C-alpha cells in the first residue's frame, strides 16, 4: 500500500474512533439513567465470552497457514552446522580409536586433530571408507589446512581419503585449492537433522514392526554377532580386525547399540553416538533377506528414545543423496522419523 494512502486512512480511522466513542458515551449517559450499572457488567461479560471463544477456537490459537508454521518449526529446530559435522566425525574417530591397542595396531588405526577438524585413518581397511576427515566447522577452510591433512594421510600410507566439507566450509577459491592438492569430487550425501522432541512426535516405528520381530539394546555377549551383521552388510568384514573394531565399541559410555531379532538371530543393527548434547545415527544396516519389514524404522525409534533419555537436544544423520530415478530407502525412513534435510554435502576425495 502507498505510504500516503496508509497515512490518510490511519488518521481518518483514529479520528472517527476517538470522536465516535466519546460521543456515543455522552449520548448513552444523557439518555439512560445510571448507565454504568448496566455498562460495566456488559463489558465484563463480553471479555469472559471472548476469552472462552479464544481458548476453544483453533483459529484463535494459531492463525498461520500450515506451510508457514512448518517453516517456523524448521527455524527453531535446525541443528548448527558445526555441531552436526563435529558429532559425525567424532563418532568415526571413537569407533576406531576406542578399539583395543592390539586391534588398532593390526589395522593401523590413527586419528589426529587439525584445528577444529579431525582426521581418521585405518590403513588396513581395503575400502578406505574409514579414511576420512570432517568437523571443519562453519568457517571456510584454507589451503594450508587441507595441505597439512593430506600430509597426514601420506604419512599413514593411505592411498585415498575423504574430505567431508559442508557448503559453509568451502571458500570461494575452493576449485583452485582442490585442483592444486589433487582433490576430486566424489559421492554426494544429504546431511539430516532435527530436534529430538520433533522426532519423538512422529510415527512409532517400534509399534509398526512385524509381530515376529523384536527390537532392543544388545548385551555384551552379543557384540560379536551384532558387529558381524553390521560390517558384513556394509562390506567391511575384511580383514577380521574390522569386525573386532566394531565389536569393541559395544558398551562404551557414549555409545548405544541396538538390534532387531527374528527369533534368536540378529537381522538388523544400528548405533547411537552421544556428543555435546547431540546424537549421531551411526551404522544402520539390515541383512538383505530381511529388508522391507520395518527393522530400520524400529531401530530409528529406539535410538531416538535413547537420545531423549540421554538428554540430547539434537539428532543428526547422513545418507546418500538420491539421484534422478533413484530411491534411497534410508533417506525416506529418516524423513518419516522426523529428520529434515539440512544440506547436501559433496565428498572430496584425495588420492596419494
């Protein structure tokens, strides 16, 4: 609305309201004896009635359209980028570095901090999946920092490593830095997150689990079977020390491990890593023959409840970005569980 038109109607309305109310009061006072005996109770009754309407009418409780309310909720529940990246790499570092010394030595497992970033190396992992660095925070990285991390992986004898850089971490000259240091674009991942309370209000995956399946925390004597299901499903079962590494994280203070059983057999697994008021969904895997039965949805619900019980405010996870014509079941399981896409992250691959 033009400012002039607004001003004219604002002044006109104010004059009419002030003068009209005063004149109406004068007219009632001169024509109705003792008008205040009737007027004051009428005002009180009007206030009481409108308060009752306000409490019972949905429109009075919220007048925002649903799509606007959803945007407001997202603004309140967005996980800070620095925290979402940090808890993820801390989980990988603890997963490897917390293993017994004999296992770490056999696998060549090491980690090192570089400012806010944390680099993990597992030399004997043939997949190089665990050779990764993350936690760069929300400030753009520098060429010097990336070069120092590349030197670390050379020293560990790694032939490749993955740099997990959120969009906020990429400087304007990133293309030149990547080209100079030999980093190439790799797989894309969706970073997901939500407030724990938001996830708790979604569908109950445990209740929807098939009746012949059950979900719950694993016992220490089930650690080996649990680790075998996880690492074999992902293809990380060679050498055997990789399964030993996974099994050793069971029972650590900052970890919660869950499984789904069919009878006495574990068919699906998932972990939760707790760090700084945030919980990372880690290592969800289901045996191929057991997929499509609600196991991962049940594991998500179980871990969300565990995060609540641990006092975590935020939940984070990551999974592969869907390409054209693709369907990522893990992604849609998490979206149904209340997670939201925070951003798409490119994995930058260094090769020695």
